[in-house]
């Protein structure tokens, strides 16, 4: 697993991860593993590795719906996966 740096804001399509991840285009990543019940899963559509900062900018297929603070854990999704919203009342009405 790796951590997010800096924060992810609602509406963001990309974020930086704090380590060389080994993720690939087409993988699914779960963001917010350390925020039990507030995880979001996205498909990776592009990864931009940056040799200067040794971080990867990960672009995903759908914007994030909630904020994720710097330092939250990310990991690769292992099938099968059920997306759950555990006792969270801040989901916007669509």
C-alpha cells in the first residue's frame, strides 16, 4: 500500500501517491483505506511518474466524491470488491 500526498478534493481526477507504486493503467485503486467506511474505488486511466519527486501522479476514470486527507492509505483492489458507505451522511443528493 501507499499513501496520498497532498489532499484529494471532491471533483479531483488525479492525485499524487508518495511512493513508486507499481500500479498500471487499468488497475483499480482504493483510496482512503485508513478511513474506514469512506473508501472510494477508481480505475486508473493514466500514471505519470515523476523522477524528480519520486512520486506518481495517478489519473482516474471518475472524480472523487469526498475529500481525502494527505496520508490516507491506498491499495490495489483485489476482486471481488463491494463498495460500501458505512454510516456516512454527507453523500450529496444527485
